[in-house]
């Protein structure tokens, strides 16, 4: 088997508000240090099933979904530890997925997450995802994040 390099580009839609959220609070401690005004205060854990799209609009082509968990771990700033499984449902990588487990310093303009595994065409994956927040709703925390992912796989 020969190692391959694949570059992926997509948008992640984390929807906390409205009638059909894609990220749902599943655990929260009795106290926080960021405060209840934050949609993701320290010590909260969210389960996600977020759509992945080809463009930044939620109405653009859905190419997969991100399922997993994130925990708000920053006491003094917004930082999340994420476990995400990015499953692709269209195109060349239909049925394949990459796994990410990393710290996400959300307020930084550009950030990087570790790709730690995969399945299907991404078997034995490793690599990195470069993220930029495309937009965020300050009232409810809904966010669109642009992902550029470099994956080394067999």
C-alpha cells in the first residue's frame, strides 16, 4: 500500500439555537467561570450531529456530517476539547470518515486540530485540520467554520 495525501475543504455548521439544533447540551456543572451568558460555558458538554457543506450557506450541498462531542474546558477563555467523526456521504469519499481529537481555542482567528484516524478510504489517517470561523451568531452561539484538512492515509 502506498501512502496518499488528500486535501479536503468544507464548512461545518454548529447550530445551538432554534427548533432543530445540531448541537445539544448533555452535561453541565453547577457553577461556571465564564458565566451563563456564554452559549458554551466552562464545564459544559455538547453532543453534535452537525452538517458539513460544500459552501458556507446551510442551503449549499450537504457532503456529510460531523458526529461527536465537545467539552468547554477553558476557565478564562473559550476553549473546547473535541472528539469529532467527520463522515462523508457524497462524492469520492462517500462512506469514509476522518476522526479528530484535539483542543480548539475557538477565539483564535486561525487554529489547527489533529486528525488522529479514519476509516474507509481514510484508513490509518493522520493529519491536521486548519479552521477559520466564517460566521458566528453572538446571541445563540450558532457558528459556521471553514475547514481545510490535509489527510495522510493508505
